[in-house]
C-alpha cells in the first residue's frame, strides 16, 4: 500500500514539474564550417538562426569531435566516443535518460552510431542510419535505399528533399505530442554534407557570388567576424593550408565550376535556415517557444574531401539533378573554417570548433551575449538531465550504467561561469588526436599551442616549452590509456617527436 501511495505521489510531483521543465530541441548540422552562419561572419543568408543568436547566446568556444560518427556518439552518450567501442550497451543515451523523467523523445535525420534510434530511447523516428545519402532520392553512399519512418521502410515521394522532409516530420511530431508532457527532439540534418545538392532556384540565389575566390572570402569573413565580436580584434588570420590552390591561376571554366559548388553549399545552409524558421513558427503558433530550449551546432568543421564522381563530370549533371554527386575541395573548406587551421577529421580548431547557438526565452537571462568558456559535446547529457531534474541512473534495464561525463551548461544560460573541464580528450581513428588542459592544447602528441594567445595554432611551442610539452604528453598517455580501452592505445602508435 505504501509503495502505491509513494508511486502516486511521485507521478503527481513529476507532472507538476513537467509544467515548468523546458522542451528541448537539439539541432545538429553536418560538415558546416565555423564561419558559415551570418551571425558568425558569413555572407550566407541565415536570418532565422541569426535571430535565435541575437535573442540567445553565441557559444564561440564549443568543441565537437571533428567527425560525423564520433561527434554523434559523444553527443548521445555523454561519454568520449572511444569509451563506447566495446561498451555501448551499458551507455544510457539522452532519450533513455530523459524518458525516465517523463519526456517524449523524437528524432529526425542522420543517426550514424550504434544500434538504432528506436532501440535507444526514441519513440518516433524519421531518417537514415548511415553516413550520407542523396538529398533527392535517398540513395545511400553504398547504393540502395536508406530512409525509415519509425524504422519501417519509407516510400519516397517525387518531390522529396531531405532537409524539408526532416522538418515536415518534426512538425508532425509536435502536432501529435501529448501536451501535458515536455519533449526532447533531436534534429540531425544531413546538410551541408556532400553530395552537394539543392533545388535550382536556391542555388541560383548564390550563383556568381563566389567568383572572387576562397582567399578573398576568407578575408571578407575574417573582417566581418571581428565586427561581430566573434573573434578578438587582435586575432590574426591563419595562413592558408599548403594544399590550397591559387585562385588566380585557375581557368575561367574552373572558376565557374568552383563558384557553382560553393553556391550549392551556401544554398544548402540557407535551406536549413528556412526550415529552422518553420520550426520556430510552429513553436510560436503552439505558444511553446518561450519554454523551449533550442541548441544549434555542427558535428565537425568543413569537409576538405573532393569526392565528386566521374559520371557527374562526364555528363555535366547539375546539383539540382538527383544523378549528380558534387563536392567542393579543401580550398573552400579552408574559407568556411575561417579563421582557423585545418578541417574535418583533424583536431586543430578548424576540425573541432563549432559555432553554437542557444535560445530559450524563459531560461536565458542574458540574451544577446557571448559565452567564451570551452565546452564539449559531452556537456549536453549533463545539461538536459539538469533541466529535466533527473539523475543519471546507476542501473538501466538490469545493467550497470557506464560512467557519464560532462558539465551542465545551465549556469551559462544565466551568465554564470561553469566549472572548467579538467581535460578534454580528442581522438579521431587513433591518428589525429588532441588533449586540452586549461589554455594548453597538445595536437597529435607532437604540437603544443597556447589557446589563449594563439587559437589559430600558428606557433608550435613544443620546442620552446619543453617542460609543458612533456607534461601534456604524459597527461595524454594517461588519458588515452584510461579512455581508449576498446582499441589499441594511441600512445603505442604515436610518432616520437625528434627533440
């Protein structure tokens, strides 16, 4: 009898709390560079995201894992991705944890990690499981059809475009929600990941705007970023990477081709922004925008891999043709990651820095501000538990739960400083790595940078600061051994730096 009474009281308490707890929408885009939003210095038209940023907080020092799958794993698990190699079944995902607090959990878009969404806490799902698909016909990277509606094969309409379809389903889930309960929705758009594809009218809005080339674009964005206070006034622009081509030496035909590719990429981001506008309007119409936390970020820096397929070149397929498969080269990625070095799959800032926005009218008391504390994907799990007023379970479905990491971002929403991370561990495929402790960053166990004075990583201090370098290296070996038990430890593969 006492158990029944306790259960009923718990339900009443949870129901009363649910009226105040926010809805949460986490929006993750794919392969977008640090400077690709208007509010972060871009020429691309992103008025809806700019408005969210203006009325919310711009996080300038947030960190991802430099790659699609690794980012999504840390985001969903609250753990460093290497910890899940042989241990994802003891991981309690964000929706699994929030489900214990009475949240409704939905997802649209790209999954690309362990298991399947509806096996890991989501009640509704529309999207695909692999790393990339055709935006018009759903063909997966390995061929074949790949979209699912609640894990059932999806019959694709003739006018399909993935970015629009994901939003259609998101609006459907909001419509069909149980209005007495808060919800968590994870929107994982595949744009602007290759293949670069967009409707013709959207591409033509940007056609010809990139004929000055990538270096001119970097310089223009860099100037704008200072005007917007995204970066310090005394910051320098990183030097172009060694593989960046000289725009002026390209033929007129090559320049036109490169303009088309960048115009398509810009159109894809523009379309994402239009769709986020649709979501915001829906929340306004439902009168739930004020108490909905919206977080927006990218899974890694811009992508340097030009994997344009030969049939596209041979037949001159345009990016609004489903038969096309176009990518842009590292030269454009370098501009998209202004002002930083390197790109996706690298642990320099161009690979791991993400332009992040948080918007929550009821909960953010310092709208229109910047947050310049270092944060990481592992912080989302802690943040959402904090907002849902629920602890991380010691056991889940009869199994002991794995250790979860992260520091809640909730103090940041009030303009308060959060505790600093003891360290941040970065590892892509045991080859490209980083460890961040305070202002110090060790890259690939060979390079040392002071992020306070040199965030563009132009001055390797490994030789001039040997004691600090050795300390960071020892810490790297310690953390790598601790966090990378599922595969061969990176330290065994690290090239020794000649000293």
